[in-house]
């Protein structure tokens, strides 16, 4: 399974995007600010989006949330990076927030987050259970 995150709006404080699974739109995303780390941008703890690139994905127990969540592996300079529910960049510390609603009149916000996350989690879990490799490419 190939998950692709296309960043659409990047501004001071947050980054909006669209998530696709095997080329099909899945949901909207909110992240912290993209500080262009692959060009030596400066990482700010708990306030920086992960660098663009391709990452392996799994599902593992989150110590913070005390439940199994999607984890993005081997992100340079980051640990414990997850996809999870929330509504704005205030709900993340470098992770990717997913949602099914994006009201363009209210930047830095997604709604329907729990529903979007549960749907995504189920798809990733099924793919992993079937022995598929799951990757995330951030563009």
C-alpha cells in the first residue's frame, strides 16, 4: 500500500495537505509548519512537520495515547511520529492529523477526524495483516 501526502498550504505555524492511498483521495491532513528540513531548515521541537521523503509505516502501541496507532518509521530527527485524530496543528507535536472535513474558510482545521482516522487505520491494518509493505511518501 502506498500512502501519499501532498502538502497544499504551508504557512507560519501549520501545513495543510491531502492524503491519498494508491492514488485515491483518502482524507485531509494538518501538520506543524514545514521548515524544509531537507534543505537544512531549523527543526523546532514539537513544532515542525517531518521532512519530505519516503517512510515505512506500521501500527504499534503509542505510549502517549495508550492505544495502537499508525506509526511512521525512521524519520531523521524525530521519534514516535504517528498519524492520529485531532483538529488543528495545536493537536500535534510533529505528527500528522487526519480529517474528513476541511472548511477552506478556516485554515489550520480539519473535522471528522476520528472517523477519518478509524477508516485509515483499518486500511493500513488490513494491508499489514495481508503481508503488504505500507509506505508513506511526503511531497
